[in-house]
């Protein structure tokens, strides 16, 4: 990337920091106080904690400790974590609500969350609760409660989509830390998050006058997001427990024992290997203490995270997998409890019953609650993959399983394991390979190099392959059109009723169709990277366009697709903006008022020169549909088109840019510049625009000229079109120039989509040397056109990266790996327009 781009990024970063004086001041104060008191490495001294820390053992401490405890941390790692919490929580609050509101939220949140923590500890002590009566120490310090409260409070100033999502993330994250880690700081953070969110809800209702909404008012998309978040938290929690080591004391900390496969320690490996040094070494390289074993520990986490993403997309496969996994975890938990309770060597006392109540019961209830949540919302996860996708997933999984079983059994017998183990041990070892979750029985280790390799790495290979296949399955959709030819015919009928200047492109290849229930309107779209990218706006009679837009949005929600209306006019402001959509300018359409054009005046000099030169060279414009062309003309058009494509490093573009195949539509008109010798100098094609069954305009699409043709052939062809259509329609469109003005900025000051704007700018600049979008826009401006802005409407800011990829995939659908690499180099090398 160029130095100028890096410099601009640095300047933007400094400007952002200057807008956060409170956040930077609090972070600096935290470190300065830590340095002055010598607390940075090991936390405050006992004497300092007695005065400034929040006491949990006997007395809460001085009254000011509810404030001062927020400005210290217990270790260097804790200082780093507190700094991150301040930068995120207070930083967002200061950015959206101002410094004073953020400061108030931080101080009040710190104090109130500290009081809630003291109350919980007091209750736990009185009730002899094993968790709440001891939360990891006698004193608590940390900025987590205030930072979480500030972030929850700041959600009041956000729009509905970000408000609901940020609250969900905040509460989910703090609840995960509290339940899986469970130390005092995590409970204080949860208290701060709840208090801040409640305060934000009150401010939102009383000050900003925004409706709070409820779970029942959530859209199907947001409900999927909520359920996916719950599953994602349950997936990450056990991993968090593993990473925090001996810190965890939360009620769900034992879930990791039934969800993640734990590697045996050195003594257990020696015992399993009968102190055989070569066996122990082999287990450390490719066996149960190897890197492969660590990966196998992560497989359940990755599998549930993949399921969480599938649930967010409304996928039926993710719904089924999650149900099976959670049911298995609940069953294993129950079996483990029964084994422990019925073990004749275990005598259960009051402390044991308290342990079971505090840890074992929540470990069972967590998956049961998730199962209940899924079943209650089962109708929201109906998006099926294609039959081919299911076949690939099923066949590949079966082949991997069979190959692993056959290889392992063969190696197991060949390396003499039957003399040392039983067939029951063999079955248990196969379970270890095929099931990524722990099993409620002891599994003996195999002996021999090949058996150990398959035992240690076989599960990794199988499940990583399955994870990739499942993710790929989430990108497939069952074909909804039972009769594509009939859909295409109905689309043509509706286009005669009405549509925009680009609507005729709906008839091109690679498009799918959605029709309103009354089939009086429809939308053409393409699916790329989970994004339903429309080909212009709705078509059909104009009075049905608004309902068609909202209907298509609901259709996408049902399929788990991200709706994106591309190259549409501002007529969709009414139906889409109230639903939370934003818009981004993607092109300027050039319109010619043909009935008022005379080609007189200095500004028309270039056009007049082209007309005069064509007359001197005896070049005339010939109008006919492609089928009506003489065979020689058609052959020359193919030759000119191939010459144009061969000159490009990338393949011919698609989506809203037609090629030779699109000329063959019988209702498309072609204007061909031919001289007396029959030589074709150039060609343009014109798409019809209908209203109420009558042609109301024409849109320029295909433009090609012979390399050796006369220089002004394109001006001549468009001027000829003006003359040809003058008595027929009031207006013609020269279409828009895609990606020519990408990077123009946000609409109405909305900066959420600046990242997508930048991606489109990079794409447009990379393609400019090959396709000349900006020079094409400059060429069209010679005809003194009227301009109309074309927009892209999108609803979810988090989907902007996917939308950017989808736009690129739509315009360049047949890109090879080498061409993709070349385009990426161009995007990185070329600096986007300012």
C-alpha cells in the first residue's frame, strides 16, 4: 500500500484519538496510579488494598473504595485487560454520548456494580454458598464494572439494530465470564452491564423517545442472531475456562470437562504406556500429548461456533447439529453425575451435595435450556441447503469415517494390540477418533506407531474436513424455482407492465426471481457470498414496487440471505429507510432529453465533428434486432467483441454489463455503424423500458468499436440514437458507469459504510486501466445529460464486507485463481480516489 494511504490512515487514527480525551485520560490515570503506587506488576499492597480496594472478606472497606477500586488492577495482565475494557466501553460511550455522560456512566457504574457485588457476597456468606462466599480473594480492584456500565448506557444513543446487537453482545460476554470463570471481577462486570443497559433503556425511552421493543417484536433475523449468540457463548465458555486455568470457580466451569477432551498428564501417560520410554515419546509427538491432541480439544468449540453461524443464517442443518450436540452433552453430564453418585468408593457428604447443586446441575441445565430455546424457535431455522450440498457432506463424511475405521482396525491388529488390549478397548479408541467430545468411560491408549498416528490425528482430519464441508453447505441454497423457463417468461410479462431503466437486465443469465404472492411484481437477484444482490429495483406496475421491495426483504430473511438492492433509484427510500436500510451512491445514470436535443452550440462540437466525418466516410447507422442482421454483420460483431475481450487481462464482466449474448433478445435493438464496403465500425445495443405495455424509453447497454474504425464512431452512434428515438420516446438513458464514482462518501453523513465505500473504490480503481469506467463516464458527459443517482440499499452494517465481495463476484463471475491474484495486486497497488 502506498505511503500516502498509510499516512491518511494514521491521520484518521490520530483524529479519532483526539475525540476521546476522557477515555485516554482514564486509561492514562490507571497506569499512572499503578506506577506511583508500585502496583503494575503484582497489584496494590495489602495496606493499599485495605484503603482503596473493595473488601469482600469481612468488611466492604471505606465508603470511597466503591470508587477508588476502579482505578487499580491486580496484576500487569489485569492492567492490560482493564485498559482494553476502558478503551472499548468508555471509548464507545464517549464517542456516541459525549465526555460528561460517559464519565458519569463510568463513575456511577463502578460504584453501583461494587455495591451489587458486596451484596451478592454477603448473601452468599449468609447462605453458605460455595461460590458467592468466596470469589477468588479478599479484595477486588478493576475498571470492569464501570466500563461495562458505560457501554450499556451508550446503547441508548444508537439506532435500533446496533442498540439491540450491542446489548446482546455485552450481556452475553459478561454473563459468559461470570458463569464460566466466576471470579469477583466478572460478577462486577455483569452487574455493571445490567445496570448500564437498564439505565440506557430508561434514557432511550424518556429522553430519546425511542420505543424499547421486546423479544416478541424482534425480526426473524434478530431472533436468529440472538439464538446464535447464545450457542456461541456456550461454545467459547469452556475454552475460556481452559485458558484461565485455576482461576475458574463459576457454576459452569465444569462444562469444559464434558465438552472438551482433556489430554492426560505425564504420569497418566507413563502409566498407560507401562513406563515404556518409546511409547511415552511417541504419545508426545503424534499421540495424546501432541499438537494434534490440542487441535482435537478445539474441535467441539469450532463445531459449535460453526453451528452458531449457521443458526444466525437460519440453517436447518445447524439447528439439527446443535440439538444433537446439546442433547449429547446433557446425557453425558447426567451419566457422569450418576457414576459419581453411585461409586461405592465415594461417600457423599453435605459438601458433595452442595458441589453437585452448584456445579453439576447448572452443567446439565445449560444444554437443556439451549435445546428448549431451539425447539421454541424451530420455525425460524428452515433454510435448507441444496440436495447436492447434502450429498457431498454425507458422502464425504461417510468415506472419511469408513477409511479411518478400516485403517485403524488394520493397524491395531497388525501392531500387536490384541495381546495388550481387548475389543472393548478397540471400540473405545474408535469412539475417541470419531466423536470429538469426551466419553464417560476410560479409553486405553494404543501401542505402535501407525495406530498412535491415526489415534492422535485421525479425529483432527475427519472433523476439520467436516467443518469445512458444513461451512460450504451453509453457502448453498435449495433451488426454489420449479420451472425456470416459466419464471423467465413471467418476468418478461411483468417488464412490459413497468420497471426502471435497468430492469430489462433481469432477463439475463445467472439471475433468480422472486415474485409477490399476487405475481403482479417481482425482483431479479443473484446470490453471492450469502448476499441477495438485486439486479436494479422491482419490476411490474409502478404502484406495486414498494410492496415488492418489502416483500423481497421478508423473503431474504426467511432464507437467511442478506438483502442488498443494487443500482436502484431513490424511489425505494419510502419502503426501505423506515426498515433500517441505509444507502450508498454507486453510480450516476446519464439521461438524455432527446426531444430537446439539437446538437447546436460550442458544447456539441465533438458530436457534430463525428457526424460530419461519418457522412464523408459514407458510414450509416443501421437499426435492427440481432436476429434481423445479415449474417456478415453478425460475424463482424462477434469478431469485434472477441477483439475487445482479448485485449483485457480479466474476463468479460457481467451483472449490469451485457455482452454479445444479451444482444440476441428479440426486443433489444442494435445500432450498427457500417460503411459502403460493409465494414462494421461500431455497435451499440438498446434495452427497452416499458410502462403500462408501451415503450417509454431505451437504455444503452452494449458498446463496442473496431480498433481500426474511425475515431468518433461512438459519438456518431449515440447521436444517431438521439435522432432515431426522438419521435418515439421523451427520454433515453446512457445507463450508469459502474464503480466510476465509488468512494464518493456516505449519504446524509452516514459513515457506517465507509469500509464498503473504500472496497468499491479499490475495485473500481483496479479495474479502471482495463475497463475505463471513469473515462466512460467522462465520455457520456459530452452529451450534456441530466444525472440521476443510483444507490445501493443495505440493512446490516456488519454485512458490508460480504456485500463488497458479492458485488465483485457479480461483476466478475468467472474469475480464475490467477486472475483473482492479479486483481488483488492491482487493488493493493492502486491508491483509491480521494
